[in-house]
């Protein structure tokens, strides 16, 4: 008989407790205050045009433009943040959706008006400008200008730059259409009598009843398969747009266009994927032990999240305590500020409500509070997500405190190191506690949380990275991408990681690509999850040898923000992303988890 865990109908956004929502009022006290800023900001943007043709006339003129542009950009960031955050928590709020669209249009206006700056700055005498950078009012712009000079071969004329800036809004269409389709229009049927939603699909696909898991996984896949051709058209359009932009800027290909601004060698991506493929037998071994633990004749994809031990209910308050205990090696100041952010400062929006979009993110770009978006469902997975996102938020807090807004923010490559490091460090603490208490059930629950995290960041994300690289190569070679092509490619790549350990349903497996929006529509983003978790685990290994030195290096990495390119920042922290060592370190950790499960399985069998 099917066991059903029914949940009450989700509350409306207005009905959720205030303490479970973020302090969005710190950005704008009311929607009316946002509207007033939206009315005022275009004039401030347009005023920037008066600086055109004058940037090189004197250091004072250059300083005035950079200062005013930075102030306007920060105002725009806050406008965008409020709009996107409001829309994220309630897709039914038409006014919030309208604010999001309006903010996007204002952002496009900013890009168009300021398009003159980059080509004009590049006409200036670099040696002269470098001399100006010793001035107190210009020294904070050094990193920004050096990165601009690096892009000199790819900056076009003012007229072309204005056109490329104007393309920003229309070229963002697929990134907004996909989440609208996925969150608002798709219907995923029921599993065990409960409607499947973006908010509960992870819970249902890890349900103790295999029939519920199967229904949830199949119905979720089938909903995406039903619109596979439209999804393929959207994604292909996105790829073609990015290829066009790369060529417009005279890059050899789209991946180089993405990596070059942050000085990330292509070798980082290829080394990741090659090392991953070489170690897939570790994953094959895990699927085998999981199948045996669950007592199944064959492991299906809807079994990869099934709990090995009874699910553990975790409250938000308990998760906060675990995270604060686990991160203690980083010092009391780090812990105190993190605890306040998670509680009294209301950085986190964790309420589950009707209309709330899927996923989780941290938004620290507005320099007000490093906000966290997620949906709490009382599982180990929720605790893990919170640990991940607070890593981003503390990174934002420490780097912004160290550097003014004139210094660029850290990159996505930097970001995924901090988030994964938090998870890894807290997990290590909880495993130690479970073993000291000889609490095998809790130990397995922690290992399961770890393997679920590895499955997403160290299995799914490398798979998506390889998928994305191949898609771009096909389009750049003049080929096409149809829904059957994309499904077949995804299924083939998944098969490499599953080996013979998982019995696949190729059509439903292969539609995985269509279930991701941020990760694929932000081109060449997915690989950074895998490099992030890899760097994080090599950093954590350093704490075993010399905790104090490792702590200082890691905090220095966080505080450096975007002042150093990511490869350089990690090298200073003791991690070489050009080598396979970080990926190998992470596979060592993964293999250790699998070893322990095999030991426990053998002990259980001998009882």
C-alpha cells in the first residue's frame, strides 16, 4: 500500500510569519518607495552621458565619472534586487512581476547610456592613467581599470557598444521565460496523492515509499518532456545569442568569452572534466552499495535520493546551531555575525508559501544585507542548503567590509568555494559528533546529506558542464540542437557516471537539461559548482595539518573578494586549480564516504 505524507495547502505569502521572511524593507521600506526610486533613477542614468568625451581630460574628470557611475550602479542594483526578490517569493504577485520587468528595462537603459565609457577609457594613455591611480580618489578603481585594459582587444566602438548594451534586455528573455514556464505553467501531477511542486519534488523523490518516488520522478520528467521542443528552442536560442555576443567581441568561442574576463584558463574546465571521468568508478561503487543497502534488485534513478535511514526532522533553529558549532574553527567574530544574520537580522527568507519559486540563492550585491532565498522543508537537505547559502553571505559580508564598492565583487568561481566550504566544515563536525556518540543512524544521515550534495555538485554539475560545452561546440560548428539531440546527449553523459549501477530510462533521464534555468541559461556556470566543491575540500584538508594557518589563509581568501582573480586568490590560499589535485581531494572524500557505507553495510549483514 502506498504511504502518503500529506501536507496542508500552502499559505499565501501574506500569511507566513514575519520572522521566516527576509528584511526586504532594508532595501526599500515600501513598494511606493521603490516606485519613487524607479521614477528618479532614469534621470540620474541619463546625466552620466554628460561625461562622454571628457574622461581623459584630467584625473578629476575621470574620478568624477567613476564615482557618479558607481553611485548610480549601486542604486540600480538595489532597485533590481528588490524587484527580483519580491518576484521570487510570490510568482502570483503581478505587481512584483511588473517591477521586475521595469527594473530590467532601467538596467538596459544604464547599459546603453554608459556604453561610451569602455571604448573611451581604452583610448586613454594607459601609462598616464596608471599614474593617476596613485591619487586617493582613484586608487580604489585600479582593479576595475586593469580588468578593462585586459579586455582591450574585445571592446568595440562606442556605437557598437551602445548597440550591445541595448541588447541586454531582449537577450535576457530566455532566462525569464524558462523559470516562468517551470514555476507557473508546468503541472507535475501527483505522487502518493500529493501534488508534485517545485517546492516538494526533492522531498517526494526521496520518499521512503518507492512508488511515491517513482511517481514524483516520472511525473516531473514527463511535464518537462511534454514541452521539450519549446524548451529546446529556448535553450538553442540562448546558446546562439551567446555565440553571437562572443563573436561580436572577437573571441574565438563562447567559453573563452566567458572565462577570459576572470583570467580562468580553459585548462581549468578540461582538467575538471578529464579528472571527473577518470574517477567515475567511485560513483559506480556508490550506486552498488546504495542498491544493496536499499535491498533492491536494480537501482533506478528515482532511488538515488531514497533515504538509507529514516528521515531526520530538522528544525531551522537546530540547523542554525549545527552551522554555528561546525564553523567554530573560523573564530568567534565569524560565528557571532553569522548567527545574527540567520536569526535577528533576518537575512533569510525560508518560509514555504504558495507561488514561491524553486531553488535557493544568496544576494549580497546591494551592500545592504546578504540576503538568502530558500524554502525550508525540515530535512537534512534544508540544513545543507542553509549551510551553503550562508557561506555565500558571509563571503559577501567580509569582502564588502574589506573593500569599497569601487572594487569589483568576487566572481561566481570564487563564490562556489565559500558555499561548499561551509557545508564541508559543518559536515565534518557533525560526523565527528556522531561517531563520538556511536550514533550510527545519525552518521549515515550525515553521509547521505553529503552524498546528496556531491550528487548535485560533483555529479550533476560536471555532467551539465560537459553537456553545455558540447552544445556550444555544435552550434559554433554550424550545427543545430533539437530536443532529441539534447535528450540523447544528456542520457549518454549520465550513463558515464551511472555505469552499470543504475538502470536508466533514457527519455526521462535525458530531459534533465530542461530542469535547470540559472545553471544553463547563465552560460558556463555549472562547471563552477564542481570546481567550487573541489577547492573547498582541498582547503578543508589544510585544517587537519595546521588549523591556525589554514584559518588565516581561508579568511584572507574571503576578505580578498574580487580584488584578486579567482585562480590567484585560490593559489594564495594553497589551492592550484590548474592541477587535478583539488578534484582528486574531493574524490578522496567521496571514496571515504563510500568506504564507510560499505563497512556499515557489512556490519549490518553480519548481525
